[in-house]
């Protein structure tokens, strides 16, 4: 049985995953308006869907363990960005925030001796390591490219496979 304190903490994570999904959806829509950056737009659409799946996985776990998963009200995400670089910097910042939140959940699960939740959260720990790696890599690539249009073309093409094995 899920303790109320753990259920509340997990519901906060549900909200954070939902906010992430919305933030990346806004980034995708913004990038979709930029000429020649369909790879970037598709990347953020995929990220949005992935965050939604993370949210649903949490909700099912909460309910299966005897808690009550709550559908959160969401704040309006940032809709426009000053540059592609600023969008990806926010992407990295957001992933770091999610990682910190997952780490706090792991700590709470151990403190509450909730080993089932601890075990469940290990998937999220591993997932966040990968998300941070991808976000850092993409930010580093954008830093290298600078204002080079041909580099941006290659970035847009290469981002289509970002996150796949070997990338």
C-alpha cells in the first residue's frame, strides 16, 4: 500500500512530467514555424510524447499501489524563444530539474522504506541519465555550430536520430 506522503510526492512528479510534455509541445510548435527545421520540430514532438508516457506510467503505478493519481492543472508553457540555442538551453535546464525531482523521490522512497516505489523509480533514474546526456550533447553541438547555416542544416538532419542507440 502506498503511503500518502509518497502518493503526494509521486503526484507532484506526475505534474512535472505533464509540464515537461507541454513545454516540449510548445517548443515543437515554435520550431515548426522555422523554415528548414523539421527535424528539430519532430524531435520536440517526440520528446513531448515521451514525457506524456512518463506521466501515464507514474499515474498507473500510483493507482495500482492503492493511491489516487491526479490529473494536474498546468501552467502555460513558454511559447516562443529568442533562438534555437535558447530553446535547447531551456530543454537542458528542464531535464536537470526533472532529474533532481526524481532523485528526491528516490530519497523519499528509501526514507519511507517503500522499496516497491524505489524499485519502480530506478527506471526513471536511468531514463533521466539518458535524457540529460542527449540534452547536453545537443547543446554542445549548437555551441560548436554557432551561426553556421550549413552546420544548422546538419544539426537538423542529425537530430532525427538523437536518442537512438549509438547516438
